[in-house]
């Protein structure tokens, strides 16, 4: 089959690789009809190379049609149409039973002290082959699938794999009071959905992003948007009686604009031999925290900052005095996809499209175009906000 593989920093390639096979009775194989490029895939493209091997198959937002099931699979049949959550979980352990599938005890990657294994996401999360490929092996398939109808376009369901539940969890964790104000840092795909979910729930939403096309998309959905300027925090405070927003979702993460010194350190670590770089990133890594600092400045006293953007540094400097003095609550974590599907599926299947799911993808393309589109997405060029690849039809 053909698959998108990691080859080095800022280098990915579509290669011919071995077809996946049933390895355990609980496995299933799907033919991938759609697979999106996620903002967190760009962390692999740019920063996390020391945790990848050349030839690793990327991608963690897939859906498709079941073509084979293992002897132990009882809830899937050949021909079923499914979305595959990006985190791999058992559904039965202590954490899964508490809605914390991203912490699944069965698939935790204990070698790195990490939570549940993820599709297509480095040694830190199990080095499981990903879904930017023609076919995908799904471990523990009875639990790790979302059944969907046969008659709607892929795009209506695809984002249940990651970014839609990630955004939903981000808003849940933000603990916005009824009728309150939600500020959103970043209007990439997750930030777009965070903003729309906030509007759907009746909040006033104030969103910040430096890219005009992203602001324009959000404005189509009734979001008040702001450019990323040196005065934007003051602007947001002025619009909230001088207090700040009740809650803030940081939908940017570790590669925020700014922090040029940290950016230099990140690039320097990438030049180290892999073993040394892995140790450095694992224990002494630092993130670009501009979006997080802005979130802490923007939220009102007693408010909540919710982190949906990925962070990976264990040596980050946090403004503890400010957090303590302002009595700020922090919520964060990898999304627990299956925990939110019952809430989201009715909204996804509503023909009125209350979350604007059909107004997110800017680029549809065959798998062969993936290397160029990784670059386009990273550079935020050509109006690129969300890319959906179609490995097969």
C-alpha cells in the first residue's frame, strides 16, 4: 500500500510499504477513505524527530471502511463505515471507566511515562503506524471505533477522530459560567471548533489569531476576532469590564508565535544525535509559551485556563506568582475521544450543521499531495486551515 512516512525534519514522503495485517484476534483492518493532517502532526514535522524513525507512518485522524476483522472482533463486520479515535484504549480499565481513555492503563507507554498509545505519534506514544495511508490496522477494534452512517460525506464525521472532541473537551474544561465570556487563543482547526462550540452554548466568544483567513472563517460563525498584537490582552480586558474573560482556551500549544530564544533552543536540540536529543526533550524540553502566558494574562481573577494545544516541555517556566495571586484554575490533557462522542454525534448528524463542520476543510487532496500540503499547512499559506487527504475512494 501507499503511506505517508516521516523521513527527517520537514521531510515526509509517500512510499510503498507493506499492507497491515491482523496481528491479534482483536484487530481490524480498514480501507482509509479520508485522513486529515492535524496541527499536532506539524510537531512531528518540525520538532519531535528524535522520537521517530525514518519510515514511520504518520496520521491520527482517519476514517474508512472495514475490510477484515480478527477472530476476536464481535462488534464490527466487513463493510462497516467507521471513524477511528486517535487514542488507543481498552474501554475496561480504571481510567477508561472514568472517561479518561487517554490515560488507558492497558495501552500506556510506560517506557516513556506516557499515557495511552496514539495512532501515528512517535515512540513517546507507542510508535503505532498511523492513518495517512491506504489501509490501517486498528488495535482492540471493538472499542476503538465510532460507527457512522453510510450515506453522509466523510467530512461530516471525520473530525470525530480528534479535533472535534478535543475542542469539546477544551470548552468543558474551561468551565465557562452561563452567559459568560470565553477567549480563544488560536484559530487553527481546534480553535475554530472551540469558538463555534462556545457560541453554540451561548457564550460570548473573543478569539485571537494573526492569520487573516482564520479570523475571516471564525467571523462567518459569529465570532469576535482580534489580530495578535502587543495590545490584544488590553483590548480583551477592555471588552470585559476591565476584568478579563471568564475562561480562556489555549488552542495553540508549544509552537506559539514569539519566544524566539526558546525557538532557537528547540532547533539546536534537533541537531543533537537522536539518543541525546530524546533525553533532552524528554526531561529538559522547553516550549514556546507565548499563547499560554497571554491566556493567563487574559483570564479574569478566579477564572479558568483550559489547554487544548499540545505542550511537551518538562522544564517550562510558569508564572506561579500570577497563577496563585489571580486564583486561576488550569485544566488540560490529551483528549478522551470516546468520552464525548455521545454528546457530539447528534450535533454532527444534525443537517442544520450547528457547529459548522462542513465549513472547515480548505484543502481536499489525494495522498500523493501530502508532502506539499504539510509544507503549506505549516507555512499557513494558500489560505490553508484544514487539509483532508483521500487515500482511497
